[in-house]
C-alpha cells in the first residue's frame, strides 16, 4: 500500500510543472533464519616437489650465494618429485637462504637500489623454493555448530514525480532508506536516483545498477530474507551513476556507466523485449558489460501464463587468461646471466559461467517458488544452489518460508513481512 503524503502544484524554470507529488511506502519483516553448521574437516598433507624452472633457479641461487656448499643434491636441471626431495636438498636451500641474508646485511648499496632490490627478490624466491620442497602439513578445521538467529529489517521508500504543463516531459526521483533491525546499535543506508523522460527517452542519474542487469535481471528467489540471494548471478557492472533508456513497441534499450572511472571501461548495455504471444506473456533480455579487460554477456527469457511463471538465465564472464606473477628480477637457466624486468602482479581471475532457472506458481493468495542455479568457474569445482519456498498474502501481511541448499550448506527461514 502506498500513501500520498503531499500533492502540490508548482512552477519550475522555463516550462513550469503541471503536477507534482511525493509518495511514501514501507516494508518490514520479522522472522528466524537457520544456517547449517559444518563438521570438522582435515586437509591431507602434501609432499614437496620442485618444477624444472624452480630447480634451475635454485641451482643458480646456490651457485651465486653459497658456492662452497656440496650441491650435488640439486645438480639436476629437471623437476624434482616428492621422492627426490631429500634432507640434503632442503638443507642446501636453507643454507642458501642464510647466505643471501648475510649478503643483504653486509651490502653497502642503499635500500631501493637495483642491487638491494635484486637481493630481496632472490631471498623471496629461495624462501618460496624451500616451502615448495617441504610441501604442506595436514591441518584440521574445527566444527561449526548450527545457528538460528532473529532477522528483521525496516525500509522506507520515497517516490517523487511530476510533469511539465504540456505533458511532454516527465521527471522524478526516488530514495530508499534501509534501517537496521536495532536502530540504537546499528546503522542504515540510503539509495537514491533521479530521472527525466520524454520523446527523447529517459535519462537517469544516481545510485544505478548496470543496464545489463536491468535487462536480464535474476531468477526468482525464496524465503523471507532471500537466504543469501543465491538465486542471483554476479553482475560485474555496478556502482553506475549515469544511464539512458529508450522504449518503443515493447522494446527497451539501455546504457549505463560509472563516470567516476576515468581510465579503462566500466559500462553496460541492455536490450529487453516484452510482449504477448497467444495469451502467453514473454520477456527476453540481453545484456553486456565491459569492466577493464573483462567482458560479461547475459541472456534471460521468461514466460508467464495463468499463474505459472518460468524464467531461465545464462551469463558468461570472460576475464581473459590467467597471468602469472613476475618479480622484478627473473632467473633463467643455470648459467645464464640475470635478467631485469618490470614486476607484474598475478591475475588469477578465472572465467565464470552462471546458469539458472526458476518456476513460480500463484494460486489466489498462495504462491510457491523453486529455483536452481549453477556457478562454474574455470579451474574450480562447480557450485550448485537450489531452493524452495512459499508465500501467503493476508493483505498487507505476508507469511513466508524458504529452504535453500547453498552449495551443500542448508539455510532456512520463516516469518512475516509487512507492506505499508
């Protein structure tokens, strides 16, 4: 329910306003949420090993800083497997580290000089080789008990709207204030945006999502709280503060960007079509975004007939190839001279694919929803999310409950939400 707080007529610059109004609406919820704990988990120990590049670099370091050592244990230029890592190997690496530290302490070059930087990089490389040769010890993560907590939230939304005398231009703004459950001990936050629209389309500014998200959206979630919003895909475009939309014949084109980003890309585009096909409402959304060197493409489709609504979504985030870290000084070969090059930070952002589907059915005041979503990241195990929930609308008060399997962690909630 929405209540009009103020309706007034005012004049604005140039054209004047034929009408303007402010409405306020609110929502709140009270309930409980349960999160499944985890059992104690032991990670097995791993044996040490050194790659061919590591053994070559290690041999070079030992020859350079600890040439008096008996280094026959690592004379090979091939990789060393777990069975070939002996106590002599680890002892020689430790001795090389000690020799480099002695060299650093006795070095007369100022901190930050090329020689000082080279010594520091060599020390870091030798310490990394020692860790690799030792492997990792077994570890145990303690068990985590199930938890049940109270969940509540209060939101107030303000909507302002108006139009010029001739009705050719509409304008408006909206703001949502999110209050915490206990205002005395917790804070809140606010979200706001403004727009102006006419035959030229709609210009938006403020706290905006990406245009790709506006077009493709998410599948339906369940529960009182959303239970972690596991039905949502991750859109890389966010924090946008300027957008444009143009709609005609059920087709809407959108563009948005973050103008605070002065170098590189941070923009999104979306295209959405909604129409009726033989009594079935159909919506198709396409979105794409570019943030830095990463590109995300998303497509969704939804159909509704009677009380049944089905929506499917697919999204691919192409983050480009993995780039390994390169230190400022890179060793090559056993006898080759050292090479100097600029350091490059490691980029391990893997490509990610999202696919999901949700099904909802409404029967008078009752509605039920189920969803399933898979998140596949290159080089990692797939993550699966699914959920089921219901809602019963009693007129201003809605009873809600949901259960979600969030990649093998069970979540559940139950409670009531209010609308004002």
